[in-house]
């Protein structure tokens, strides 16, 4: 079997062109989905009988919290691939994930605080879910700080990549903290194997928003990885010819 087509994805010139082509096909559907979900979540979905209208922050909080975990997992996997197979493009993907994942985590923490104030009577509690999510933010920031502390790109890739791989242990802690310890935080509202805890009338905007966030992440990642490729390949012949 000819695997040439697969190895092309690790080629910076090919990846740069491919990501540039993919970006608009991800961004515009993402924008449309997020606007539709935001309108329907804020104005169409019925009021919750227990939480009132404060539950509507869910349409931003749940997708951002989910993405914070998914992006970190992707960053750690990409970093691991880069370390094991010395693939520069994998390190570029990991570096591109870091900033986006950090912002998703900040958004999850902020919207969680806004939601927690009327529900718990406090903006913050040292709850296992909240604390482990905060640690996730520190891991993102630590990854970026460690990369920035090295002038040599290869050493930066390796050092930050090791931190990303080690930090993956926090992802299942965030995910299952409400099940492992006594927690103020409610359990998962969505389930892939069982019934959802969310009323069907409230569910479509949430699912569409989650898909919109995923596509938006893909679009922004295209930009971040392309910028990383430009930084790493600024003296490469193919880039000089393209310019």
C-alpha cells in the first residue's frame, strides 16, 4: 500500500496550503451555528423550573468546558507524537492548541463563576471540578511559558511537550471529579450511552453550540498552525518561492 498521501500531511508546505483551504469551510459554518444556538438558547428555549433564566449560561459554559478538555488532550497527543517521531508539524499543532485551549478554559471558569453565584451564593468555591479546571489553566499557561523560555525551538518543543504529556493526567480528574469526590458541581448533563438530563426542548441549541465551538476551534487552529509554520520555516526555500 502506498502511504505517500499520508506522509504529505507532515510536510509543512502541504500542511500550510491545506490548512489555508480548510479554514473558511470551518469558520463560516461555525459562526452560523454559534449565532443560531445563542439566539435559541437565550430567547427560544423555555425557562428552567428550578434555575430560572440563569441556566442559559449553560449554552456557553458547557461547550467551553468540554473544549478545554478536548483541546488539552489534542495538545498532549500532538506533543507526544512530536517527541516520539520528531515530527515538527506535530509540535506546531501542540503549540497552536495551547493558546486556544487556555482561552476556552478561561471562558469555562468565568461562565462557571457567573452560573455559580445564583446557584451556590458565591462566585468561587474550592470544589474538585473547579479546582481541577483551574489547574488545567495553569498547565496551559505553564506549557506556553516553558516554550517561551527557550530560544532553541527543538529544546522548547521537547520541554513543553513533556509537560503537556505529563499534564494529561489532569484531564480525567476534571472529567470524573464530580463522581469521585463530594462536589457542589452538578454531574454531566449529556450522556452518549444513557438518557440526557436536559429537557429535549433545551437540548438542540446546546448540541449545535458544541458543534459550532468545535468547528470554530478548527478554524482558529488552522490560523495558529499556519503562523507557527511560518515562524519555523521562515528561511525555507518553499516559503521564499511562495512569497
